[in-house]
């Protein structure tokens, strides 16, 4: 059974599985360009709804396999709705941090798809790539984690890359009135919500873990998908998507979110944090290449140059920090026992 094999990954297998995860994450841009008539909020609703449905099926099976192999040990509790939700889906309704994490996921799901309807895939992905640096900054502000000099320099370099990328596009817009600067601004600000919500999410989870609170990441994704679909449903009506659009969005819900989000947690049990961060950056490269080749959305020179500076700053920051974190253990899914 595939779920059993996932509990016995070697380091090499985890690396290749993480590569597959980033490739699955990266299909959102090219798939969104295949849609015919689905409106902005309808796109978000269907993707989030299919993600929730997929995880409602996947999570109980996955948790049962972990339970049967002794990787998931749950204390005996009096049967109730709370224990039933926790046993089958890992949901912990009494946890404030769990709800905050779910809300953050819902913001990420909603903002990402909306941003793709306003501006280019490359712009969205490059803005999203600054997530690790924003996370470090938020953790510094709210839980007092110190930032290394290399991280401050990486933040400045990434900021310079983004400033160049968007500054150049605005300069071009001044001499080309046909360029939609409104979409560029709105899409960029919407995309910025993704790394901001991600930074808050990881900081809340980390703070909760340091205080002994268990917050499993995959059930938080399920909660986020449910919140996103519920909130966007009224805005999505009346539906205008074709059957083909719904099929594409079902593909995104299952293959671009539900499966890779679950698999990324599995990989994080084996890989160290710097490895996960570096491999996750491939989503930006894969995403831009896929939409370039398959949807003919060619990134401009300013996007390639500015984006290269952003990605380069992130890669160098992680590589320089590798030695200082070399002894750190892999990230554990927080309600899993160490293997």
C-alpha cells in the first residue's frame, strides 16, 4: 500500500518525492490559463472545495495506516465529536492556534488563485518565493528569534530584486498605455497576501510547538480549504464555469494541493529544514517554465532578472545557513511519533 511505503522513505527517496511535490505545486499557473469561463471567485471556490473533499478521503486512510504501524499514538479519550474529528482527520477544534493556522491556509488558497487572474504567473510566483524571508522577519518581531546577518542581507537583496522587477514594468507601462497597470498592482498586492499569511502560519505553529501544543499541518490545510470554499461560495454565484473548467479545478484541488501538501509533510519528516526550503524554490522555476512552454506566457527580461536576484538571495541564504543548522533534526509532523 502506498501509504505504508511513505513511512519508510530514505533520504534520496524523500528528495525525489519533494521534487515531484514542487512539480505538482507548479501546475496551478498553466492550468489556470486553460479555463474558459470560470470567474475569479468561482475558480477559488472549486479548487478549495475539491481540496477539502480530497483531504476528507485521504486523511482518515493515511492516519489509519500510521496508527496500525505505531507511528501515530493517540491517548484514550471519552468518545465525543471532538475525539471523533481528531481521530479521523486530526482536527482539534479547541485549539486557537489550529484555527489561526487554518485561516492562514484559507487566505493563501484564496489570494493565490485570485492573483493569477490579475497578473502573470511569474509575478505571482516570485512574490510568493519571499515567504521564507518574511517568515524569518515575522518570527523575529513576534517570538524574538534572532536573524543572522546573512538573512538581513538576503531580505535586502530580495527586496531590491522585486523593486527592480516591478519598477521596470511600471516604466514600460508609462510608454505603453495598453499595459494593464491596475491588474499588475492589484495582482501583486493580492499575491503578497500569500507569503504574509504563510509567515504568520509558520510562526503560530512554531510558537504553539514551543509551548507544547500539537498542531498537525495537513489537517490545518483541510480546515483552510473548508474555510476558503465556504467564504468564496457566495461570491462565486451564479456559477459560469464549463464542465471542462470544473474538471481542471478538480485536478488542481487533488493534484496541486491535497496530494502534494500531504506528501510535503512526509518529506519534512526525513529532510532537514534547509533542504525543504531549497527544494520548494523549484516551484517558482517549474511554474514559470510550464506556463512559458505550455501557455505561451513569456516572462519579460525584467521579471527574469529581478526574479533571479530574489531566488539567488534565497538560495545563498539557505546555503550559508546550512552548516549552522546541520545538526538540526528533520521537521516532524507534530502529532507523529519520531520514527
